[in-house]
């Protein structure tokens, strides 16, 4: 059957939900921003942040995500892709990349969209989870559970206690893992505000008011004097590296180089979010000089990965920042050998994973010592295979990054490792110490999310609630802010990624007031306690992996499943 084109000509034409669903069913990439309907197919090859971030917004109101991650100029340019507008509040579809299902016009006529008693469509409901649990009728009641009175001042970050999980998995029935998934979702539904349209709409309204207040108070303006102090710190660390290299203290020299890299990553992070000059090309050049030329890493790879992380934070199937199989699993859902929509492959829970995940809480710190080597690999994969944009204003970034990485290995690999250090033992000490010192950065990165919720509450959850539910902040005195480089304010950063990091402490008080007003818990832990939470989550999932192995062994020994 030949499908007729549904795309209207007038940009201001009012489009129905069915029309938009039909367009997406035909393969069109449709998002909603400020009630404008945008068809962004042509923009995918040009998007500096990668195509995956856009694909996760198809069928959804992406207003808050777009505002958070884009400059006003970039947002203005999106008007070129407008094909219509909507009226009233938009109910999100589940994007195709997340296995959302859409009906062609003729299918809509034959099978009208069914809604439950809360006005949720079947497609909306299907976004909750891939497990059969979400077909249960009692889920309707759970969605409206009020959060009032269900939480105290301090709540555990893990959504289900270790004791509860051990009890749920005490049976040899493998389907009890679905029960664990359900308990995690129930926990979040009770702890956080209701997902009904009015409640989430109020949260969005207050969030946008907060954003305007932050603008009015000048917190989007960069404090360049603070970067002057940062430059002095960078210079001191590099000078100490060169001094100890000169006198032959290669391990000590490597330690200061690692500290130098550790601090520079925060600058590259700022530049990647356009948090320095707020100009795309200028901040990109700064970021590439820091990340590629000095650090040997790809800023483009980081952007592609990190932007997806900001959109689908802590989603096991979609967020690359928590996809570390076969070494780490922060959710039992990884036991199902999930398909990663970012890596476009199955994350197999294979022979190696079944053994490493059981002891992952012991492997956590040792493996992070080698984390930087993995970043080299990921960077070169990105550059060699050309996974970044090859058209538009970012077309030349790939070639600049090639030059940057070549320069890095010239000064680091050849200039220092080969020409300056005369012995193999000295080279080995310099290499390993310089890279292992940067393990602290990987601890700081994972600390913000590994212990937080991985439950999928569906497409009705607002952007601000999802960010606060999946991210925690780290309490530290102001004089230690340089040590964390802004990563101690990850919850605030996820809400407002373009705020310069030197202003995040001021923004924290405003965000805490917002959380109190809308009833969303604000997770704030000390550095030591946060690490304990992460290790607790890893240990918890490790115990689940051990129980699963015992279940599988028991079933293998009883192939009749006890039926005879």
C-alpha cells in the first residue's frame, strides 16, 4: 500500500496527536519544543551532540531537555525544522529507539487508541518497562500514590534493601527478578511525587521559574577570574611534573601529571557544555585543546556519550555511563543481557560477567585504576569510525581531534616516555602512576549515579524529577570545590548543564528550595558515605548474581523442573 505524505506545509498548522503518531510510524523524527512540532530528520547528521540524543526525544515534549543543553541561538535555529504546532499539554510517546510502537493512519482508524482510567494510552503504559509486570491492573493505582508522608529527612539511595532483595530471591524461581524490578519501581513511586499530569506539570512550571530566577541572578555568567586561579593550579602541577622528571623521580613526576590531567578534565567538561564563553565553536576549541592535545582523549566522543547520559540518566539499556559489562552491573536487569541502544550491541551477561559481577564491590577501586586506558580506546573508536557529525558547523572537529591526539602521543609517548626517560622501569613507573592517579576522577564520576535509582517510571515523569531521582550531590566544604571540579554538584548540573561550575554552589541553595517546594528528595551525601552507598549497591547486585548462579545450577541439575 502506498502511504501518502502527511507533512503539512504551514508551520503554524495545528497538528493532532494522531497525525504526529502517523508521521513517526512512517519513520519521521518528530519532537515537540515549546509546543512547536519539529521534524528533525535532516538535522541528525549535523547535530554536534550526536544523533542518539535526538532519537531518545522522538515523540516527546523535549522543551526542558533542549533548553537545558542548548544555547538560545541553537534553539532559535531549530525553528527551521518546524512543521506545525500543538495545543494544550502534550502526552509523551515512548520513542522508537526505546521500542515504542506507533500506528500508521490506517491503523489508527482500524484500532483507536485505548486509554485507561487515568487517561494513559496503551503506548504510554508500555513505556514503563519491558517486563510483563506492567500489564498488571494494580499498576494503575500505584501511579497515583502520593509521596506525602512516605519519606523522612534521610532515605537510602538503593531502592530496595539488601534484606528485601535476599528475601525475594530466596526461591529458585528465576522470575523473582521481575519481583525485584517491581519493588524498585514501587519504592520510587512511593518516594517521589505522583506521575499524574497535574503534579508533573506543576514540577515543570516551578523548574522553569527556577531557571528564570537563575538567569536573573546572573548564574549563567562565567567568572573568568576563577579560571585565572585554575590556570595557576594547572601550571603549578605541570611544573612539578617537569621538575621531578628532570631530576629522575619518574613515579613522582607521573603522579603530578596525573593530578594535572585530573584537574584539566573539569575544564574540558565545562567547555563541552559551553559553560565558559557560551559560544559553541570557541568552547569546542578550548575543549579539544585540553582533552585531545593535552589529555589524549576525544572531546567529540565525550560529547556524544555524555549528552545521551544527560537525556536518559541511569537507564540500563540506554545510558552509556552505567554500561560497564562485563565488569560492573549496578542493576540486576543487566543479568538479562540487555541490548544497549548507545553501543548498538548486546551487553552479554556471559562467562566473564557472571564471575566478575559477583565480586564487583571488591574490583571497583582496582579496576578504576585502569579507567583512563579505556578512554583512549573509546576515543580512537569514535575518531576512526567517524561516529561524530561529518556535516555542518562541526564537520572539521574530527580532523582537529586527529591532530590533537597525534600531538598528544608525540609529546607524551615519544617526547617523555621514549626520549626523556632512559629505562624501561622508569617508563613503566611514569606511565602507570600518571594513569592510576586519575582513578580518582572515575570514582567522582560514578559516585553521582551508581547508587541512585535505575528504575524506569515511564514517559510521564518530568525531566527535573528524573534528573533528581537518578543523581546525587556530594557535600564538601567550599575550599575543596577545586578538588571535585563541579562534580560534587551533579544534581544541579543535570538540571542546568550550562551553568558555569564556579556558580553551582550558589545555585545549590535555589535547587534545594525548589526540591522542598515540589516534594522531590534531594540526595546529598558526604564523599565517604557516598562511596559506601556505591559499594553497597555493587555488593547488593553482586549477591543477586551469586543467587542467580545458584538458581541456574539448581535448574541444570533438575532438568525436569521438579514436574515428576
